[in-house]
């Protein structure tokens, strides 16, 4: 399962425990995580389900390519990190 | 008489309370560091809604049911899925309108009693949301969002249009009137079943001359109604001050208002419809007090004459701008408060004749509201 972690900047706003989550894409991993942590969805994704403009999602050390559909593939040993972008805010 | 004032700022929510010697002091701070874009105190001060704009992490709603001691997050108004292939662009900028709440800009109770849990919420980019459960859930008012003329609303100071004023008729809660920057004044008589664009007599000078009187591209900065006489509306418009005596159908422009008829905020007395307050600025790109002298203006006769009020306001040059929700009046009609982009806050207990400075060092102030 993929390891999912969040920026510490989110911790004061909403509980975001790291977790190992099943899924073949970033979208699937996040959807699975949000089932158990529904409040977190609105902090990471906008109303249409795209990554918020000033949130960055990394798979291992690479930024994901598909910020709208989150279709980037992930594997068993990958790490996803949800970061606060340097822009905006 | 309200002894408590709520102040939303760029860096948190502040509670301001009057002590027994008549001094207003900051009594509490919440959400320190987070922008608070809108507030709604209800139910004798017990219930308070606060809208946050977390920047990176989106808009959020918080609610307290014990006067601010404890808060819990409630759902933020969210747009439904955008249909594939739909073209929906801001006509002025030509960029896609996000179907996502960008800023919570208006929050008002429905008229069916405070305990009904009914709320209306206006957002940028132009969505109106309705709740019947105290904000536990929100529904986009599709009749307005899907109205063909909504696509002609334009961003003004922000990239996209927004609903900043919501007036629920105290005689009939199905009658709701809203104002849009920039998109004119809209009203429904059936609680959002259908909407009509109103506003004859409004005038703008930023569109081509033959569109000056078109009710659609009118940039209402803020509109309020007199609760005891709700057909009387006051508007601070981008191009001046307007008054309506028929619920916003027709408007009369007020001329020669000293020292300027440009500004954002307006407040009306809760029972005396002819009495209203404004905080003028220099039109329109400069946006600071005329000649850097901060004053409040007040009319008591429906706009025929204006008093220029400055007692207790700065003697030195002041560059404070008052945002559209930065001026508030209490239910008693005596107490007013206003807060500025420079982080200064003033309170008056005599209808603006004199002002007490509460702080000069708050973060930029977006909204002030007295305890209900």
C-alpha cells in the first residue's frame, strides 16, 4: 500500500494522520483516505475535486502531472506527500 | 443594547467588549493568523458563524454555540460538479469561472426566526447558497447560478463576481434581495424559485456610455435595507450613493455628497429609514480618505443633507480604507463601529457624533458586527 503523508502546516487545522492506503492512482489513494478522514478532502481538493491551487502533491520526489484528475499512477512502495505550496496563501 | 462587537480581520477573529466605564477593549482572539472574511452573530450572542479564508487550504466555516468558547468546523458552501464542456468565463477577463467557493462574502439569517436555522450565504465567484439546518449543509441556489444573465456578471476588485449583500424581507422571508459586484441587484419573491434583475435609475460611468443605465453591470459596493421599513434601501455604489423607496426597483442618485460619494460601506438605522452612514474615500483608484482626513458622513433626512463627522477620528493624515462590511450599527440604532484596512477600529455610542478608538494595531479589518 502507498504511504500518504501531509504537511505539518495542516496539523493545526485538521487532523491528518499519516496512513498506508490502497490505490493504483493518486485519486484512488486520496479517495480511500478521505473515507476515513472526510474533513481533510476540502483542505486538499477544491469543490470540483482538483488539487487546490496552492497545494502541491508529490509522488516520491516528483510533483504529480494531473492536478485535475489525479490520475498519476502509484505503486506499493511509493510515498505520497501533500505539501503547502510556496505560492499563494 | 449591545456591549459586544465581533471583528473579522486578515489575521483572526477578535471579540471587543464594553467595560463598565464605557471603554471598548479587545476581550478575545480566535483563529489567530487566519483570515476571517465574514461573521454572523445570532441568538443573543450564543451562536456565531465565522467564515475563514485559509488561502492554501480553501474557505472554511466555523460555528460556536456558546458565545465563542468552543468552535467546530461546519461544512463550507461547495459548488456541484461542473458539467463537462461547459463554457463559463468571466466576461471582463475571459478566464474560466471556478465552480468552487473562493471567498465567503455574505452571511445572513433567513427571516423565519433565528431558531429556524435558515441561512443565506453569498460567495465569490457569484454563488448564492441556502441552508435550512444552521449551516450543517448548504445548497447552491441553481435558479440564480443557472440564470443566463449570471454569466454576464463580472469581477470587480476580485477576479470574479461576488454576492456581498443579502436582504431578507422581515415581512415575508420568501422575498430576498441580493447585490452583486459586479452584477446589479436581484430579487426573488418565492425564496429563490425565480429571480428578477432590478435597479432602474442606477448609473455607472465605467461602461460604454449607452450602458450607463443598464441594471446589469452596476457595481453595487454594498446595499442595506432598513429593517423597520424594508422597502427603503441604501446603496454605496462604485459611482455614488443611491436610495430606493420601493425595495430596489427604482433608485435615486444623491448628488453633491461631501466630501465624496465614493466608498464601500453603508449602514442604516434599524428604525429610522432616513438615517444612514457612509465612510467616504477618494474615487476611485486612490482609495483613501479625501485629503487623508478620515470622516464618517451621516444623513438624517433621506440624503438631502449630510453631516461630516470627525470627533474622535484622527487629526493626523490617515490612509484607512473601510471595506464594504467594515461598518456596523447595533440594534439600538445608537452604537456604530467601523474598522479599516490599516487595522484601526472605532466605536461610537452617539450615532457617530463622537468616536472612541479601540485599537490602531489590529490586522486589516474585513468585517465588523455587533452581537445580535
